């Protein structure tokens, strides 16, 4: 199966930067295009007496900051000789990665994993593990 479209999910951490660099290297060798996506969530805090939801202004600032980080990441690689585009989504990172994969039909999904261990997965979930278990395309992870 030739890899023509690669989807790279990033969270702007060092490991996701390395995953993107590896994806671009692979795309160069294969002549593939790369879509770099970032999914963010608006924090909502539940308490016994109610819920705290950020204001629309705060949510817009979160979205703007995420877009600026993604744009900067893409700009650093515009001249690498690979067709590259950025995509920002709001929602659960694992679910958004899977939704973009279903919509775009990549031949390969690449993402970094923080390998938090069992305790970390229990508290934070594991995006990479969820994507690996449910994606229809092959998934390549970097630690």
C-alpha cells in the first residue's frame, strides 16, 4: 500500500515536534502530502454545586493561541519540499483525530505518545492508545 496522505496529530510538545519531523522525512521519501492537525478542548470544570464554563472570550483566546502555534509549526516546514497543511479542531483529541481520519482518508496516521503509564492513562486517558485501537488506517507512534 503506497502512502500518499499522512495525517500527523500534534500537541506542540517536543515529542509531537519529533513525530512531525519524522513524518516529513517519510513524506519526502514517498512523495506524500502531510496534514498536521491539532485538537484542543475548552476546559469545563464540574463541582458538586455546579459547573464552570469559560467565557466566549476565554474560549476564543484558547482557539487563537492554538491556531498561532499550529501556523508557526507549519511555517517552519513550508520550504521542506512537502505539500503540508494545518488543521485545527475543537474537541476530544482522540475523537477529533479519528474524525479527521474518517473525513480525509489518510494512508498513515502519525502521532507522539507521552507514555504516561497506567496511572497517567487512568487520570488523563491515552490519546495514542485510543487512536491505535480504533483507527482504520495504520498508526505510527513516536515516544
